[in-house]
């Protein structure tokens, strides 16, 4: 009597080899994907800071001064059709792409003319983007002011005004 061998399916050894290969591929690909995500978050933060600086310039041309928070930039002036900045950045502390954004009065700022909302403007502004989780959502923090240059700090803490080049702080350009 010959026992009949059922040849359908995979053996346990074959399945273990396939699972092992998938594990090796995943182990090599995941760090690259995480680096790409952090790089994308940092690029998004820089672009958002550029948008904030541009919105401040538009606000200043209308109000002869700068806004001291994102809420003001995210509001629509009476008689206008759109806010100065998009709705995804309309609140201090808002998190976008793993970065928290704020706008405040800049170093040495004093009250300026009244804006379209009846609030005093400021003569200078400071804006920053800090990673929500340093090393996970981003490695660098960024900041800018009326000079329009964006500064970075590789420690993950936003550069403070006045901006000074140090081993961890430097400009990334306009």
C-alpha cells in the first residue's frame, strides 16, 4: 500500500522563508520611509513659514503694521474676500504636518496703527515652527521675522531673536 501524498499548498519551511524575506525587506525599507516622512514634514514647515511671512507682508501693506497671532491672519477683513492665510494655519499652536506654528510680536516690537479688526498692529513679528515630537515628526525647528529669512536650529528648538549663527543655528535662505 502506497500512502498518497497530497502535494497541494506550501510547506512550513517555505512559508517561514517567505516571512523571513518580507521581514528583511521591511527592516531595510522602514528607516528610509521614516527619513522621507521627516524630510517632507520639514519641507512643509518651511513652505508654511514662507506663507506666513508673505501673509504678514500683505497684512502690513493694508494695516501699516504686523499681526501678532495667526488668528488675525486667518480672519477676513471687512470688505475683503479672503483671509491673509489659509485656514489650516489660522490659530497659534496649530499643528500641520507634525509641526506646531505660532506668530507673536517680534523682538523690540511696539504697538502700531489700528488694523481692520480694531486691534493695534505691531512694528515687528516673529513666527516659528517646532516639531511636535523631535526626531519623529522633524529634527529641525524653524523661525522667521520681518527680514523674511528663515532660520533653523538642529536641536529642534526654534531659534530666538535676534538671530545669530551658532553651531546649531543658521539661516536657510529667503
